[in-house]
């Protein structure tokens, strides 16, 4: 985001340049009717000087009113009284410049109301004309400034939402990584007690997965190919512990470089092992199917379970996953079927319809 001070200065400077050009054009156009005997070069020169003089009154008026509006925290009645006083002073200044400077020294004439009748310093018609000229300018200034402030506020809110989203996702991921680590270390501990020959291989697999979790998962998005490789590494570790587990893994990816937020897909696999297979007394199975076609991901996991499965733990894990999906892919579709002997989960993400292209 651009610094607010510099942005405000540029906008206000541009406003006054454009306003000056507009007033010069309008006054020059009007002067050919008021001073038909003057050559256009003289009228244009007079107009430039005239509008510069008026800016010396209008600019202080505009910023005095803005200061009272934005900075002065006083009761409304005093604030409105101050507004009126500032405007009256500006009208008097406008009239002084018009009557005592503009006409005698720029036009070389005495000021008239209708081209015939001489005008005094203050009377109803000329005072009203000065008032309307000033109020028109004040309205433009306030319109520009309020619009600028709204845009700045909108940008700040957008930035805060983005920062909050990043913080929340970081927090949610932090809830996943320790759980996965402790769960896997428990598996390795059990194998070490049995002095299993596969223990070094499992440690190597764990090292690879943790490298992914620490470095790859820190990225906002990664390729789906890397994410699937991490899932396969995780399954290889679990296969050593669950020797009688039937695992069917199918993938059909038409674009391996498609980006996805890391650590989303693997959570469903973790749940399948933790709350399904680990609690199954009979023949356990996990079926995983990942399809990516035309930037639409369809991810299905089906796993066995027992009736006595810990329902609360399962729901807690799903709650975490659902929250991440809401933040990352608001238009995703997630269905979970809790049957007597199995869980069936299907996730659909249309990358054509998300911010994470």
C-alpha cells in the first residue's frame, strides 16, 4: 500500500490543478460576454490572474473546513458556528478581492452588477454569487477527500482481513503438524520396542515428510504433484505398521503443476488411519482416489471403521479441515458419509472458481 501522506498529497495536488483549469475555462468563456471589447489574449491573461487570486482564498477555506470536520472534537453547535464563521470570512475575502483588486487592477474598471449599475463591496446579489462560488468548491473538495478516505479505509480493511486470514491458517496448520509428528513417533517407538528391521527406513521416511512439512508447507501454495508425493510417503510409513491393511491408491492428474494449499489433502488420510483403520478389528481398508481434470479436483477417501469409533475425535479433526477449506476455497463441496462399517469422504474443488489459481 502507498503511504497515506504521499497519496493524499498527490490526490489533492491533482484536484487543485484540475479545478484551476476548470475555473479558468469557465471564467474565460463567460468573460467574452462580460467584456466583449477585450481581445481574447487580454481576457485569457486576466482570467489566469483572477483564478490564481481566488485560489488564495479558496484553498485556506477548504482546509480550514476540513480541519474542523476531521480534527476538532467539539460539540455540534460550536462546530456549526465555526463553519459559518469561516464561510463568512471567506465570502468577505472573496468580495474584497473581487471589488478592490480584480476590477480596478486587473480589469481596470469599476465593478457593476448588471453592466450598468455600480456594485458596492457587499450587497445581496454579489454576496450570494461569492457564496455559491465558494460552496461549489467546498463541495468538490469534501467529495474528493471523503472518497479518498473511504478508499484508504477499504484498502486497510482488505489488508487486515488478509493478515488475519494468514494468521488463522498458520494457527490451523500448527495444530496439524504436531499431531502428525507425535502420532508417527509413537509408531516408531512401538517398532523400536519390537526391534523391527524396518525402523531405520521408517525414520528416513519420517525425515522426508517432516522436511516437506517444515519447508514446503510454509509456502502459500505448492504443486499438487508434491502434495500427492507427501501423501504417498505418509502411506508408506503407515503400511509398515498396518501390515494387513488393504490400500488402494488411484490418481489421475492432467496438470501436475496445478497449485493447491499444502496440508489440506493429507488430513483426510490421517483421519482415515487414526479414526478408522487404527480402530478396526477386522480386515481394514483404505481406498483413495484423486482426480484432477480441467482444473477441477475430485478427491475421494473410503475407509473401514468400527461402530465403537471415537466420534468426538473424528468430528474435531473434520472441524479443523472444514475451517481451512472455508478460508481457502469458500466454494468447495465436502460430503462425509458415516456408515455402519465405513467412512466415505468426497471433496471437490474447482480451481477455476477460487482465488488460489
